[in-house]
C-alpha cells in the first residue's frame, strides 16, 4: 500500500503561461473520502481546469482526481465538479470583478494544509495575448542562457 503524504504540491504550470494573475485566493475543497486519499498519493491534475459560479457558489470543473485504487464500490467520479469554500466577502468580490472586467478564475496550485485539509490556490486572471506569450518564452530562454554562462 502506498504511503500517504502531507507534502502534496500539484501546480498548474500552463495557467502561468496563459494568464496574468491579478489576485490570488486560497480556497478549501468539498471532497469525498476516496478523493482526499488519491490527492495524498499525488494523483490529481489541474490541467484545463477552471472555476465558475453557480447560484452564488464557486465550483471547479475539469479538475481530475484519479480513482483511489484501494476503494471498493464507493469510489468517486474522477472529473466531477467540486465546490470551493471561500468566505462570502471573497465570493462577492470575485463575482463583481468577473462581471465588470471580463476576468476569469483559474486554479493554480493544490496542496495539503498543516491541519491536513486539501486547499486550492485560485487566481483572478486576465488572458495573455500571443505576443505576451512570445515575450515570456524569450525572457525565460535568456534567463536560462545567463544561468548556464555563470555556472
């Protein structure tokens, strides 16, 4: 049986490339028992996931958590939508920003807190244009080249 860990750190690296992050929040997740066990094994993916509002509540969709291998017939669906837990003040702020400015909410990082709860860092983000992405690639390549020359 694989050892469960509290040092889970799953990032959405694609989101950093596609979006400018304006503001970040840390949200709790409503999970089933087998989902948290799979997350502690590190079997989750944030690629292509996004957040949306339904009845003034925030949900995350396309957040993949692999089925727990040791579970019986009480296993979870890997791609089900999961509710995010934020304070009412934070939710109202996000609703207002999304309606007014056309921004989006993207999950950026999944981790286990010190108390053992799964937390999801989300970011209020604005999409990058193609030329912004090219600039990011160019600066990253220059930084790599500089690091190679100084070592």
